[in-house]
């Protein structure tokens, strides 16, 4: 009898604790898109990306032009001249690929620029979410934008506007 009473008490306490956990969700895309600094940083990154892409495309256009000229004049060239032109084309291709890798590669300039401009803003948002979760004693905070499948969300649990307010920004009008 005593064991049954203890077991019932443990089950009751566990179920009360499980039901007492609070959940919330935020939409990080919505939050970031309502932060002017993020939009500005994203615009800078987009502009740099377009500029570098044009630079790389110009290099490839030059390579294409050299290759077409080589194809047209190949019959008239000596073996030494052919080798020289081929090496020049290969060298330019390597140069273009290196430029592309240095700008858009894994540790390229675009990645570093994104880290410099966007990461501090994302960290600020994360810290605001963490603070809100700790103050509100939320057990879990989901991110609606991260691809987590959320079949239904009750807007009363959406804390995105609270995060924006805590960061000192006005609530957006789009959701």
C-alpha cells in the first residue's frame, strides 16, 4: 500500500511538472527583417556580392574571348605559339577560379563580411530570446523560420514582437 501511494505521488508530481512547462515560438526572419541595421548589412553584402560577381564574370568573358581567338587562329600558329596561348588561357582560368574561391569560398571574403556585419545582430537577437525565455520561464522556444515543422501555431505564443520591443525596435506590420 505504501509503495502504491509513493508511486501515485511520483506520477502526479511528474504530470504536474510536465503540464507546467511553457512553450513559445519566434519568427527570426520576421524579427531580423524589422531591424534596420540588419537590412542595411544585408544590402551591403548584396552589393559586394554583385560587384564581385561582375568582376568574376568579366574574367570569364576575357577567357572566352581568348579561347575563341585561339580557336580561330590555331591553324596559323606554330606549336610553340599554341602552347603559349594554351598556357595563357589555363593561367587565366586558374586566376578566375582563385578569385571566385577567395570571394565566395567557404572562408572567402563574403563569408567574413557576413560574419562581421550580420553575426553581431543575430547574436543580439539570440540573447534577447534567451533573456525572454529565462524571464518567462519558457522550457522551449521554437523558431518558426528555421524550417521546424509547425503545423499549427497559436499567435498568443508568438513572442517575436516582444523580442523586437526588448531590442528597442518598433513592431512590424508584416507577418
